[in-house]
């Protein structure tokens, strides 16, 4: 009786099935063509080189292949040299921005140490994407910009639209009347009140408007002004009350009128605390260009360096002019701050401005004025003045930028004082701006130099 044939081994079965499967599927397999397989990596890198850094960073989010190509080190080297090569000088002079170069932060040092530990990187490897990020943050200050456009003719009341995303910085480009018949400096007025932005154009208009908004200028509150004489008027100064829980705003116009308003932004409503048809500056023919408000004091400054100190009582009582000061040693640009000092009834006015340095230079100067609202002993004994407000000037001091004439011996111990040497080194030929927060003074020149003291 013949033997029954042996069953096939498992290996032969698997091999047959595997071969059978390959024979069936192989004719039906076709390579799927897409953007990643059609173009070579070199071609994609050439396309990516034409993108800006923002869209190149977005390209990383498409897939892993694009992420690998968008982070190519040579590609970011091209981006870095294209963006920041102009600010670099040959030799040891460094950058042309004259900004002080400080040591890298700890996060940058940690990033460099991680690269050193990587064995696949060469010894002098430079991460150009990281270099671009540091240089971009250094030049922009981690800010993003958006363009805000005001309507050509402001309407009475307010307009509420759908807000857009919040931005950390704003660049205002309004098209309100291009008439230039004004002797006031061309500058927009921008104030920050918490998460609110207060903006007004300095261009002359038949209806100058102040905008208060949170996201976009079209979604906020409008404060229009109708001149009584139907003439072209512009906003010359804005200031916020720094001693109020609510938002109180003082607005000054080129026709010498000014107003104080309390703003309720959530209800889109403003309350007029005071409205004047003319001011003290109209007598002297100069409009108010700077102001500081710290209830109950309001300090205004005209373009002719005439300072007025007002006492602001509780509405509806009108403001009271207490003092008028005049200076012949200050020049624009300037800035002014008003804050409480030491005791609740003492206030400090700090005026930072530019003063001349012979023969043709400028330097930062500051004027410090101390004010008290406490009545003196003499007025307390007089019954007729007990119910009136008292604003007294306690002291006034100014820094002196004048340099001694003649020759000064150089050497110790009778050498040139260090303060005198620094005063001469701080001189600039053209002044771009001056700002102060009541403690530090920042002095900027047109060549990009910035001094703080």
C-alpha cells in the first residue's frame, strides 16, 4: 500500500502564500505623486528662499518633510544675511545702531551648550535660525504691528463693530483731511490706559475726533468736537488722570479750548466734567502742546514754554488757575510728568527738555518743581480763605548743561570733573525726542543714539 504524501512544511506554505500575494499586488502598485516626490529638495529650498521669515515658519506646520526643509541651516543663513547684514560694519566697530551689546541671556547659552553636546555638528557650527530669532527680537522688541485707519469723517456717537485680535503695538495711518494750515508739530497723540488705547490725529479738521478703543479703531468709542466757528481745528495734547480709578481724559485743541471727560468704555459713554471755550494760553497766542493730570492738579505747557497750574475741584465747579510760570532756557522736544511726592499733599512736576550746549549741540535737561496743596499758617488764620484751594510752589530746581569757558587743567587731583566730562560726551547735534516716567529721562538723537539717566 503506497504511502500518503507528506504535508507541505510551514515554510513552504508561507513562501507560496507570500509569493502569491506579491504576484497579485505587484501589478496594481503605483507610486503616488505629490509635491514632496515631484520636486527635489534643492528645488523646494530655492522656493523657500523666496519666502519671508514669517511664512517660512508657517511652512514648517505642513508636514515633517517641509519641517525638515524649512529649518535648513543654510536657508536661514540666507535669511539672516538678507535682513541684518546691512547693520553690520567691517572691523571691530560692531553694529551701526550704537546699541549696547550685552551678554546673551541664559536661554541662549543653554541652547548653545545643547548644540556643543551634539556629536553630529561640526565644531564651529552656527544655528542661523536661532541667530535670526535673537536679532529679530532685538530689533523689534518682541512687538507686532498693525495698521489702524480712521474714518474720513467721524460720525456723532459711536460705532460698534466686531473686534479683531489684539496686537501688542499699533501703527496709526489716518486719512483725516490733508489740510496742513497749522503751525503745530505733526505728531499723532497716543496714550495707553490699561488695555485701552487713546488716539487722536494732529491734522486740522472741521471735526477733530479722539478715538478710544481696545482692539480696532473702528470698534471703539469716538469723542468728536464741533468747533463753534466752523474752522479747522486739531488736537494738540492729550493726558490721562493718574489719580482716578476710572478713565478721565483731558483733551486740548488748537483753538485754545479744552475739556475733561470721564470715559465708561464698557457702556460706550462719556461724561463731560468740564468744557472750556477758551484758555489762558489764548491770551498769549500759543496753544497747549503738553499736559499732565493728577487730580486735583492739572499742569499745561504751551509751545512758548508757558506753564499753567490748575486746581480741579469736584464737577461741575470750573478749574482754578493758580500759577503761571515762564521759561526762557528750555527748548523742544520736551515731556512733562506730574506725580504725588512723599506726602499726600505734595506733588512733583518733572519737565524733561533739551538745552543748548555751546556752540552747536544739545543735551538733556530736567526741571523739578515741588508743589503743595496744604494751606500755610497765614491762610489758616484768615477766615475768608479757609474754604478756598491752596496751591503753593515749594521749590524749583533745574540741571545746568553749561560748560565752563576756557581751558581746564587735565590731570589729578585738579583734573576735569567726571560729571563735566560726561556732560560733554552726552551732547548731540540733533534731538529726536525726550521722554520721562518721573524717574528716568530718555534722550534720543536723530543718529539713533539713546541716552538714559
